[in-house]
């Protein structure tokens, strides 16, 4: 299985976001992960669509928006317009998840569901036929640099089994506390996309070495 690396811009130098996008593209990243926080669903506030749109022309990599917001239906189209090929919404914020996913697909973007550490794998079972990606949180969302929650691995395996049984081409991404030490178990459980913030942007030898270490760890 080919494993992709999606550096999280949350850990980038916010005074130089464009340069940071270019630097991870040169370093071999496979996609750019934008952590969008509204200060309500999570106690932190980050990138608006204009920030994402300003960085869009600088690199060829796919952009994905991870929406940690209480109003994903209102905000999702703005991030598609900003140039995100994929929009990921939390199951916990969507009482009408089927409708919300449908609306994203209708824009032409890829859609995906994110589940928090406490949210069971079964919460995606009825929408597996309409999604392109599942993101299993390996920390509680809101901040970078948190400790990886290893007990989530059994859920990663359960989601992998659901994806394989569906016969569809669905990415299984993990996000939070991913390093060269934690990635092997997450990938062994079935993940094929690794979001990494601190491990990429905080590496003392730079993002290229960081990405190489992540790729060769799995
Ligand atoms: C957490 C975010 C993550 C986070 C990952 O709310 O969704 O993408 O930035 O950061 P690290 O890799 O530092 O745990
Ligand atoms: Zn994220």
C-alpha cells in the first residue's frame, strides 16, 4: 500500500504560509492539510478561506480542508471555492450527515467524514457508499503537538474492514500525534494517509528529512 503524507499547516510558520506550502511540496508531501477551526467546536481559531485561496496558486499539491466547525454546511462551499479538492466534515457536527456529504459532492469536490477518538466506527456505516475519505482522529481536535492515542488503532482496523468490504476507493487518514514512532502501528491498522504537523514542521533537519523518516517508518 502506498502511504501518503499530508503535512498539517497548523504547525507551519503562520507569517510565511506560502513559503511553507512550497517547502513541503519540494520536500515530497502528497497533499496539504488545512485545519479549519471556528473557536466553537474546538477552542482555537485558524484559517479562513481567503488564506487558503492565497496559497492555492503556489503549489500543485491537492488541498484538503479539515473543518472543525459547528456550521460545516455553510463553510464547506467556501473552502471548495478557495481551491480545496477535498472537504472533511466531522460526524459529531452533522445531524444530517448524508445531506451534508451530498452537498459537498455536488460541488465536484471529494468528501470525507472525520470521527473523534470517542466516536464509533459504526457512525460512518450508512454513508460509506458516498464518501472518498475517512479521517480517524488520533487526538482530540483543537491543537497540534498532542499525544497520539494508541487505543484508537482498533477503530482504524474496523474502519479499514468497512472500506475493504465496500469495494470502494476510500482513503483512510489518521491525524494527531503522528511521528515516525507512531505511524507504523497506525498504518499496520489500515491507514494510508498520515497527517503530520509537528513531526514535519518541527523537525530539526527540515521537512524533507521529516517526510523521508515518516515514509520509511511504515
Ligand atoms: C488537530 C489537527 C491536526 C493537528 C496535527 O486538531 O486536526 O491536524 O494539527 O498536529 P500534530 O501532528 O502536531 O499532532
Ligand atoms: Zn487535521
